[in-house]
C-alpha cells in the first residue's frame, strides 16, 4: 500500500509517495491557474507508475486541497504544521 501526500499551493504543487515508511517518489509541479487540472495531472503521472486508488491512500493539503477528488482525506496547512 502506497501513501501519497499532495500539497497544492497557489504557485507550486508538491507530491511525496511513500511505501513501507520510505519516500519512493516526489514530484514538483507548477500549480498554474487550475488546482483541479494539476490534481488530475498528478493522478495520471502516478498511474503510469502503478499507483492508483486501488493500492494507495491519498491526503491533500494546501490552497487547492479541495480540488483533489480522489483524496481520502484533506488537511489544512495549519493542522499539517
């Protein structure tokens, strides 16, 4: 089971994928004008590596956290800190 953390900020989006307690993949993307578009792009990129809703848990935070339809949980930035 993978754990995926997504932080969609107003200008940059960061992603970390963990498996068995170790970071196995990171992504850094420009958020652009649409948080939803970057969320879809993230899912497509991870899907190419075999990371999907069936084998991963997703948590989203940041300005665009509500734009991640496949997130299992959303957390505010304040709570994350």
